[in-house]
C-alpha cells in the first residue's frame, strides 16, 4: 500500500528536500553535507532572531526556518550577487518567505550598519588560505579567506550576537583547532565540539562548533555519518530525517 505522505518530486538544477527545494545552479558552492549538517545540528533554544552569514543558496536559512518557531525572523547575508539572487528565489518559493530576509552585502558592512542583534548565528565560512589560486572567481570568493578572514568573521559575529547568543559553524578538521584558538583569543568560549567522520574506519574530517561570549561548559562528542556496514548511522538519520527524502 502506498504511503499517504506526499513525497516531493526531485527536480534538476538543485536539491530537493522534504519540505523545500534549493536551486543552486548559479551558486559557486552547491548543496553539500557540511551545510546540511550545520543546518540540522545547530542547537535551537528560545530563539528571537537568527542570522546565516554567507548564506549562499539559502540552504541553512531554509533549514533553520523549518526547525524554528513560526514567529522567529531569519536573515541571510551573502556577498555574491548571483548566489544572493538565487537565495531570494529559493526563499520566495518556500513556506517561510514571510519571515526570511536576504541581504546582498558584505557582512562586515552589515555588522557596522545594522542595529539588529541575533540570538543564533550560523556560518559555513571560507576555509582555504589563498596560497593556491582557484580559476573560478565566484568559487574563490565563496571558499577562500581573501574575502572574509576568520578573524573578521569572528569580529562580525561578536558585533551581531546577543550577549547570551550562540555562534555555530562547520569547519574542516584541518583548520578547526586553529580557528578555536583564534576565537578564544577574541574572548569566545567553546560550548560544543562535535567531531564528524564518514564512518568508523575513516578519520575525523569535520567539526561542528558552537561558541558563546559567556562562560560555558565544553561538551565534546563524535558523529558518524555511516556505521561499519556503510549504512547511515542512527545518529545521522535522527539528525537529518526531517530533511532528506531518503531518510
């Protein structure tokens, strides 16, 4: 017997989730595991306003809209014009357009100009030092720290975050420790450090990190995407089952 639950049809040019579609054909960075992990994991409390720094196609913005209360405003800031336009289109086609705003702006300028403060900020930030140039200028801007250094990102988040808010990121393991040291030098406190591995036989390759401006206790944990039999782990399924069609 067929399930009575409607399953959205998969579409070209993007990624189909259970409750929304993310077109990403005009974005340098496509929908990927990093963004899905952070969008599904970022701890939600009694949020009053949420910000996605470098929102790209709007993936995490939409995921957080799905997860949060219906009266919580959510905003994304994106420097790349093509990605910003696509994020606006993705938001407009979603069920949460009434409470999402996308800003085409440098986040440092946005931090200087806005009076808004956020209880939760998320970011899947630029990660690569520009020692090896990339031929694609749009991709370079999205993933290389020439356009937004980690120090500048932390400063912007500090300016935009409420005193008791949280700043959540996903980082490759190669830069996570140095990023945390830099954050601590700027007065941030680590609250959660989740090491992510593809399966038990593979090394950790990502870190989900939650930072606060106030003293907090650090919790460390591990997340496996797949188990020893190469099936999605129970933890990963529980985290993403509200989004992936296959879960």
